[in-house]
C-alpha cells in the first residue's frame, strides 16, 4: 500500500477489500483448525520461482490468524470502533467512515450484528478479546500478551466482515466484494464452532 495521499476510490476498490479478504481467510483458517482439517491437509503453494510444500496447513493457519487479527482491528477502527481501557468505544482514529460522509458505527449497533444467535453482550466480550490480542500479541511484542480462542476469533472476524458490508458498502449502495466465507463455514453455535480446543492449543 505504501504512503500516498488518500484516494477514496482506491481504498474502496483495493485496500478495504484486501483487508476483508485477510479477515475472511482467517475465518476459513479457524474453521480448518476446529474441524481438524488443518492437521490432515497438505499445503502446496507455487510462487513461480519457488514452491512451499508442507505436510499440513499449520504454517498457513498461523499466518492467516495473525493477518486476520490485524485486518480485524484495522476494519473495526475504520468503522469507528476501538478499544479504550478494556471497553469498546466510538472514536475517529485514523481513516474512518467519516471520510466517506458516513457516521461512525455505534458500538450498541455493532455488537448486535450477529443477534439473536450471538447476544450483544457476548459479542462485545469477543470483540474486546480480539482487539486486545491484536494489540498486545500481534501488532507488537509485549511482556503481557493476550489470547483469544480460535472459535471466538472466528466469530469476531465474521461479525466484522458483516459490519463492513452493512455500514460501508450497503450504506452507500455500493457493490461489495464477494464473501470468501461459504454458508456452511460461517460461524454459528453448533458443530465445530462449539468445539473447545485442548488447553493452550491454537490460542493467540
């Protein structure tokens, strides 16, 4: 992306979709872990000049989770939602919806994006965990990190994807990128998304 003057069209067409892809691939990676496919599927990527071949998806999953955490924080901040003193607050930090003539997404509305399946109080806690982990364990090293389970990270990523689509694209009646999350993979209570990983496994 680099440092360059703000171009609203470029953000809409390139940068925001790029972050959405990173976020949604993270949700797919979470599903692969919870379904057990991450340890049983081989990985092969051809870069043209070199190839990566691994016996399983763990290296990809780790990268996807890290990228997804950062993308999630970036997009929530773009919505006008940030973490302040372990609480979700509305704040204009960096580039936000206001650059497009839109209001910041109210926290009270944002936490209801998955309701009634996921109550607002529960999603609030999940998003706080996600933002704390992105800040303390991913964006930079700290002596006191933070963790979030893979299942909860999947819910956070899915919620943020829906928020961006509703409050940015749909609010402007703009064409939104196709979602990379198939309906059978979308986080929901029941099935693999209820799985609790063994102690310490895949917590970030």
